[in-house]
C-alpha cells in the first residue's frame, strides 16, 4: 500500500519536495501552514559590493539594484530562482549560512556595502556576521505568514496520511494549531512525524506525539533517509 505523506511547507517550497517524494513512491498531500507574501521595501543605494540571499523567496520580485553587484546565496534552489531573474552568481551556492559566511570573509572588501535580501522571520547568525564584515543594509523582501485554517479538503487529506514531514519548528507548531482548529488533532498527533532537527521535533514532543523521528543531518536528503528508515517500523 502506498504511504501518504503530509507536507506543511509553503506551496512554492514544497513543490520540488513533493516531486521527489512521488519519485520515491510516496503519495503526497500538501497542506501549507505558511503562505509567502512579498513585502514592499526601499533601498538606500542602487549599487552594492555584495548582495546576499538565503531563500528563493527573495527573488519573487526584482530587487531595484544593479545586476552588476556580486550575488552570494545559500542553496541551489535560491541560485536557480536568482538566475531565472537574470542574476549571475559570484560564487557557487553555499550549502548553509556558515559556509556562506566563510566565502564572504574571503571576498568582501573591508568597508564595502552589502545588501541582505532577508525574510521577516530569520535567525540572526548571518546578519551579525555580515554586519561585522561590511556596511550592511538589511531589507525584509518577503514574509512567511501563518495560515488561519486549512480548507476542509486539506484537513481531510491530512487526516488520511500515515506520516508527516516537518522542516522547521515554526511550521511544525503551526501544523499542530491548524490540526486542532480543523478538529483532527488526535489523529494528527498519532501520525508518524519525521523532522529535520531536534529543534523542529520539539513542538511535537511537547504535546506527546508518540512517534517522532529526526533526520541525522538538517538537510532534505537526510530527512528522506529518516523517512525510509522509519518506514519498516511505521508500515510493516
């Protein structure tokens, strides 16, 4: 029997994940807990020595800056979104923020001007490092807004799933809230939950979910490996 997997990422981010899961033989239900919203912003300059982005959402619109600026990104998906908008990368996409910081330390000249195309909800690590390297301007180019409720069809589809994949603590907590609002909390908590990290798993463990699995590394390949490892236990 085909295993049904629930995804709660924003629809734009979930599309590629859903396609990969289907190629692995899973059925996929997309019930986003978040929606990406473009935020208007203005800039102090039109030219920068470096522009930094960590999400493809930064390129949902065209930032009003010169394309001659050196662009540095985290992740291949971010790189593809930037290139689709006509940007050229100054370096290969970094696998994570820490590797990007190492690259920027080598390549940003002291006293240069850097622009960070950030999300509203973000960790401070990259921003703090950039601020120490250059004159930094941060703009919030997008926001992940919490959904108030699932549609009935989404809630019914989630309730029929055997397992859920969780990519962030926020979306995991929001999925719990949405399941409660939809009247399927008991069913939802009883599902098998495969999480990107211990931090992501925390909201599920706090509510007493009995079957929570954590990926060995915070990346999608490891998340899918954890799903495969859990499968004999979950579905034998």
